[in-house]
């Protein structure tokens, strides 16, 4: 098997592949150009979206050339694959803003620099709006649409699921546009491989068939498993919502804690998928005699370092280690914090408002729910009354309030005189 594909196989990425042996042989003989599409439907992607980009990293490290395709055009429609409802329509301006944020986020995993390493592939980022934005609809239907069978399209799982709830005509066009993307990249950039999550299988196969019909050439598709946690929950979801890569939406500290608190059964699997540690080093943690918390801490550190940088990873690790000092005494160093005036606390702050001011709760409704479910604490004292008010009598000797949500999420409120 080709070395790059072997790495993906050994690390647990691969779900399906078209003509696997043929692709493997070709990758042994030449460095291929391949692409992965991402629609900029928000200002940040979350960690669950990143599996194909980690695969892209490994392929790039073996000399193959990645194209990260931003769907500036397809985002105007929305992909029905894996969705139960039609996506919210975005404006061109919103898509442009979102697209500009993606390259920086993806650049933590894929190297877009003009490096001179002959062993590493060169990555570029393109935007499909460049060729989709000016399409003539009549010509597109005549030249591209004639190659698609509606009966064939309806056999794909992504469409079958949506038909039960309602599939708009505009979404039905998505597969044609994604296939046209593959054809365009094949023609203009010699891209012969498309990769993506397994929910993209139907779209990828359609692109391969389009290239074969129009160009008479072979191309390939490679998909990766859609990652779920061992408890059945979607990857990238937390108590406070999606685990976004944007630090303004999900702090590096919370990001670290998310990985630090994954289920024991997921740790080694996630190490293989979401870090660049060698399989040999990961294997050292896959030992029943070794404390699983060491593996969790290493997973959290490596992931935070990749996405947010070494400085933020070091800060998060230091905060985690300092939570409990000698004799079990808690340290608040490194815990995320805000500062409020002493005068504000003198008047008293409703507990709901206080929690909503922090990263522990996104809204007052979230804070009310947390308190109602007995998940809120201040200074390690449970808050059970949604009408509770926090004042200066709650302060410790350092004028600090330590808030906790659930068992493991902390936030510090520093009160200034």
C-alpha cells in the first residue's frame, strides 16, 4: 500500500475509497494534486469539521499537493448532505468575511506557505465563486446538467433523507455544482483526487463520473468516517455548544478542557486523528498500566498547541495543573477571568446575570437552566435558587469569586476596589 494511504489507514481515517489499489499505485508513481472543499457558512469551523484537514496534513507531508477549496459559490446554495433542514441563506458579503477567517484557521493544520521543502506538497486555497459566480445557467444545464440522472441522484443517502422532510430545488443543484468544481480543478489544476467526510460520498462519486464522461479520464474519491464520541454524541459538541476554533467563540482554556475531559475510550483514537504525534509515541500511552489521565492531558496539550499555538497550550496546561496544589488546596492561576468593580458587587448581582457574564453560560437562559439543574456553584457552594444574589459577602481574601459549572468548568471573577 502507498505510504501516505497506509498512514491514513493506520490512524483510522479511511471510510471509503474508489479504486483503492489503482489510487495507491498511482500515488507511488507520482505526487498527486487533491482537494477538499469547505463551505464558509460561519466565521469559524468547529473541531468536528477538521478530520479531513488532518488527513490533508498527512497527505501533504508525503509530498502530495492540497487544494483547500472555499465554497464561496456553493455557500450561496447550501449542501443538503448530512443536514435535516435547509441551510440559512447567506449574503455574498457574509461569505467573503467568513472565507477570510478560514485560511488562518486551516493554516494551523495545513501549510500554505511558499516553503522549499521538496518532500512536502504545496498547498493553495481557492474559491469556487471564481468560476461559479459567472456561470450562464442555460449553458450550464446544457453542458453539465445533461450528464446527471435524477433517478441516480435520488439513490444517494443525502437526498433520500432530505426528501422525507423536504428538499428544495436550489439544494438539489448542489451536487451538480460540486461535481463541476471537481471537473474545473481537474482541468485547471490537474486535481485527480477529492477527499472529504463520508457524507460527501455521493457528491464525490458524481464528480468522478462527470470527469469520466466529459474528459474520458480517471479520478478518485476518498472519504473519512464521521467522528462520534463513544457516548454517541457528535464530535465537537460541548456543554456550552460547538467547540469552535475561533478563540473569541470558544476560549483556548475551554478548548483544552474539552479534550482533557474526553471519555477514556476515545483518547487513543483521538490522538491518532487529531494530533501529529507518531503512532509509536501514541502507542506508549495505549497501555493499561499507564494512567489514562496522562494520555488525556497530552491529547489536550497537543490539540491546543496545534490550533491555538504553544503559548496558549502552555497557559492552559499550567492552569489545569495548578487547579489543585498541595494539600488539595485549589489554585485559580490561569483560569479564564473577568474583572468587575467592587461597587457593582456591593449592590449585588443576580447569580443568573453573573454566570451569563462569563464563558460558562452564553445567555441568561443558559444560566437559569444551569442553576435550575443544580449545576452552578460560587466559591464551591451550590446555587439552587434562580433568584439568588451574589454580593461582597461571597468574596475570598483575594477579592475573587470562583464560579463553577458542572464538575469541571471554572471561571474566575476578579473584583477590583
